[in-house]
C-alpha cells in the first residue's frame, strides 16, 4: 500500500485525508508527525516550512506542493534535490483565480468603487463609461492561471497583452517576453495583472520603473506573491495620482501588519491571500493521478524546473 505524508499548518489534514483516500482507496495518508514507520512513505504533500522532515523519508519519490506556487519550497535546504517537486494543477484553482481577477478588473473598469463612494455621500452622478475594447489588460505570467484569465478576458471583449520569461504565441493576445520587451508591454495597459512565479528575476518587478511605464490612471492587480511588489514604490505612485488604484491579495509579510499603510489607503483594495484557494475535493485528483503515473513509470504532470524556479 503506497503511503503519503501530509504536512501543512494552514490546511485541514482530515479533509485532505478523506479527499485523497476517496480518490485512491489503497493510498494510506498519514499526518506529520504521526507517521510511524517513515520508511514506508513514498509521497509528501506539503506547504510551508519543512525543516529536515523530508530527509527522514528514505523512499520518497515525489514532493507535492499544496499550492500552485513553489517559492515556499525551493529555497529550503530540507528539500531533496534528487526527488521531483510537483506544483498543484487543478481546474477549480484556475477557475477561482480567473473569477477573482474578473471581479476586480470589472469593478475598476465600471468605476464601481467611485459609485460606492457616491452612494455613501448620497450623490447621484452618472459617469462616462469606457468600452471594453478601449481597456487593455496586461497579464504578467502566461502559465496555466494567466492563460486561462487571458482567454476569459478576451471572451468579454477586452484586448489582452501577455508578458512572459520566454516567447509565447497565442492568437487571442498580444505576446511580449523578456526584459527587453517589458516596457513595450506596459505602455498601453489600463490594468496590469501580476501572476508571475516568484523567482530571483521577478522579485521586485513591480517597482518605480515598471509603474512609471504604465499610462497615468492605470490599475495594478497583484495575485501572485507579495515579493513582486516594492511597497514604497507602489504607495508613491498611488499618492502621486499616477495610479488610479491597486488590488493586492498577497504581501511580503503575511498576515499584513496592522500598521501597514495599505490597510487605510483610499486607492488600495486588499484581500487576505484568498484569490484562489486549493480545494481538496478537486485538487486531490492531481495528486492521485501523479501517484499512479509514478507507479506505472509514466511522466509526471506539473514537475517543477528548479533552475527556472517554477
């Protein structure tokens, strides 16, 4: 019987255990540190700090990340380099992210925050409405999440640009890649969406220079990682009126400290890292599928390239 170890400080282990065993009844799921004989553990599903835990598993064959991102795992010394790390791929996770982005982009596009302010002030004042075709959305990161969001925005009539590390070609969006094309990507955006993986190259990518390349009055949405944003540069652009607003779901330090100016800034909308949450009932299928692939000697799906960082 194959055995999978589960470790996360923020996820419900019993819910994951039920979901995984329902998908694969012959899979035994143990929750760290109550795992008994660690020699029988072949798979680990983890989030957050792992310490030396994985080094105690001599027969480990796959490390699964509980989230789409793996920046929480790759820098850790306790991650074995000779065992494949697999990121989470789940249709519900992808759908959730697209829903979050569509809500906030449409709220900005239709000026709903301004109408909410008018309601509180009992002001009746219709404002000019911009057509979707005149609101270009730029998505940084054209992986599974970014690609799905781009497709959905395109279907709503928004022109979409995408920026990625390497060249990509899609008929529904205008594609840019690499540092040399970053400013060209930014120059005509109404909304900038960040869905990049956090790597050495993308840390701090939303900074003074990036924001200055956007048209005045643009909006920034960051649903990737807090490390992508230089907070002081973003605040300066908001205070100067160069940006109309920012939507932030992720932060350098989480929970966001109560003293941080993002909490009270009139042009910032923030959420507590909930843009899309991994649902065990659907995500368990990705884990189980890869366990079965490994046991059949087939290629795994979602393997991380450690050199790229995603």
